[in-house]
C-alpha cells in the first residue's frame, strides 16, 4: 500500500474518533467497507494499554472476528496471529510507537475457523498531546499473492534445476551480449565461475575474427524470426579454440522488441573437424569420384510445409551410380527422388532423413522395387540438411545367398525339404502345439515298397525318376500349410498341421491310391509301377520331442510293411511315449 493511501487512511481514522477527540464524526462503514482489507485506528496509550478506536467491517471477513469483540478486547485480533509471531508483533508495535516510525510487516494468521492466511499490515503513527500514539493503518489479505509467488518460485527452482542438470551450454544475455545467466555446464566448459561471467560480454569468449559473424547472427534473431541456429568458434579458459552450435531464442517485450536472448549451445568440434577434413580432401575425392566402383550420391533433404522431410534432391552422382542404377546423371541432378522414381519406398526417405537431421551415419541393406535391385548402403551427413551415400549393388550376392539357402534346405534329387529343414519345421509345429491347447497335427512316415527291386530291375537312373515322380505326386497333394521332406533314400515324411488322425488317414489313403494308380511312364520301356506304405500318428503337445512322434510313425510304418505293404497303418493309442521296435529283418 502506497504511503498516500495510508495517509488517507489516517485522515479517515481521525474522523473515526468522533466525540472522543472532538473532531468530525466517524466515516460511515458504507464507505470504508468498500475498501479492500481492514481500515483501522489503534491507540497505544501513554500508560501502555492498547485499544481499537475504529475497525472497518472488513475485519470480520479477514479475521472472522466481530468488530464489537475487537473493540472490547484488542487481543481478539492479536490472538489470530500464530503463537510464535505474537511476541515479535508486540515488540515491533511498542518499538514503532516509541520511535514514531511507520509499520510495514507481513504475518500469518489463523482464523477461528482454522484458515491460515497471510496479511500485510501498514500503519503510520500520529503522536497525541497526552503522550499516546494513534496508529492509522490498513491490513490487506495477501494470501493469494504469497501463494502465487510461492508457485512462481517453485517453478523457477524446478526450471533452474533442470537447466543446471543439462549437459548443453545454457545462457541468457542482453541484446548487447551482457550475460545475465549461465548454467553449470557453461561455467565448466569455459573454465570460469559465474562471478567471472555474469555481467560481462560473452564476446570475450569468442575469437575476434568471429565477432562480425556473431553480431550479424544476433541481429537475425527478432520478432519475425525469433529462433536462430548457427555455429562459431569459441575460446575456452585453457585457450583451446572449439566449435559450438547455438540455438538462440529471442525474448520479446510487449512491443515485440528483443529484451533478452536465451541460448543453448552444444560442442560440435568433432563434426566440424570431419567437415573440414571432407573439404580438405575434396580434390582427392574428385579424383577417386569417377574411378570408384561403388556408387556415390550427394543429396539434400526436401521438407513439406509443416517442416517434415518428404523427399530428397540429387546434388551429385558418380559414374558408378549411373552404372549400378541405370539412371542418367543429367536427368537426376537438381531433381527430387520422387520425381525420378515415383514408386520409391518411404523407408529410403525416412532413413536418409534420420542421417541428415541427426548427423549419425547408417549402414544398411535395402531392396527397392523401383529398380528391382538390392543395395548395400553406407550413408553419412557431410553437413546439416544433407546426406551422402556410398553403395554397392548386391542383388547377385543376395540371389546367390538365396540359392545357397535353398541348397542347404532342399533335397538335390527331389527338390523337397531335406532332413534338417523338415526336422526344423517339425520342431516349430510341436512348439506351436505346446503354446496353443486344442490344436492338432499329424505326421506321416512313408516308404516306397520294394524300391531295391526297382533299382535292380530298371537301374538306378530309373530309380531316381521314380523318386522324383513320387515326390511330385506328394507335393501336389499338399495344402499350402503342409510340409513334405525326404529324410532317407526312399523315405519321406509329411507334416499335416491342423489335422486330426481321421483326416490324416483319409489323406494317406488318397495319396497311397494316387501313387499306385499313377505309374512312371519312361520314354522307352514299360511303365514302372510304385506303391508306398504309410505310418500315421498324431503330433501331440505332450510329446517331449519330435523323436517321440517320429518313432510312433515309424512303428506304424513297419506294421504296414508287415501287413503286406501298399497300405496305411495308424499308430496305436498306447504308443504315446514308446514306439514298436521295428523288425530289422523286414525288407523295405
């Protein structure tokens, strides 16, 4: 409350004395009741007694104490002070009364209802002829103000704690460069304490040949462009010169003028040195550029209206790029990737954008349908917003790897899965059954009957023809989810997922009949008839390993052999963990 207001209060208080002082009658409560807080007149008598001469109606709102009660007992309001503040309050009043000095204090009170409030007391003394002191004052409720200040201070402390913990260099400065705040990382980086930084111009930390550039960069940070990112050299406390990239944020007043700059910096010396090395090697690079076998391309990112990377533009390519992609450099330079390759997969743009924006290199292999090729790529960021890539066409290698994988998993003679590949698939199916209750699968063990006689009668070449013929018929009978493999000379095995034993038996009977009724028709000579014996078992989730199921199927196969061949036999129910022991004397 300004001194003028308290003086005005004093005038009102004088009027409040009424007949007791012989002055004008007390002002009506209707007037003082409109003032915020409590207007009061308090008398400290010469004999040391205290009394209220006037209290405005606001006392009941602020202190929750009736005015009449305060008139009768001045301690009615004093008792609202917190106990630990009462003695100090009395001492201050007595001292101010003796010294005739104005009062201006803040206290906490607790009202009769238990509410805790902050109040601000301002009062001016008026000495009386009888030696007493008349205090005219104003008491205002500042609870919301104090709480607001507490929240503001809390937010400031939290913000400061966050900023102080950052590894980045954070500072605030006036437009002329005078530092007003630096965080601990800033102090550590420059090797100076806050007492040597605050209030001083940060230009002292910058080499003189950078001053003009920095000054111009600061001018570019204004209301129309409040954020500016740029880099320059700085000199640390030990004299070392390093590169720092800064992002400056303009702090504006209501007129839009820059009153302060908030800056966040990060050391980019390593990146700058890499860029300098790249520039220094430009001549050597150009010599190698046209001779290198790897494709090379330099691009910059293209952003959409929202600032998101959406494309990239070709800046330079080498002859190997043209050879490996089939694209002509003259049709590329200055054009965007999507303009040249409309069907380009988004993963290319996403990956390159990450490299260009983060500065982190990337190594990856990627197929592109647009060129029907697979490339091995090393991408890096030569400067912000750009990326370069060095790549090889590995399409032939990938096809060879696929061929080798097929050879490693396929039977050379029949083209079916070999033993290792089939066993792996069978293990996957058993694991699936263990994870999912209620699922079923069946395994069929198949053996060509009297295959030795076919080899002896028609020769091994025709025997191979019979094997391929039977493999073809088996493959033709399968669903997409089924799997057939050759696990021995004339032994085959089939996996039927989602198939119970009844359905598996029907399948086996159809397959047996198909092979029996479809003899091999060699170019010369009579047809070669082949038959098969089949053992069928369920693949169960309780099976410890696939060997358990294979043993059951093999035992059922031997029963089919003993039963006369060219037939299907089902594994017995009791064969859950043990299989019949095959009769080694029975020829296949």
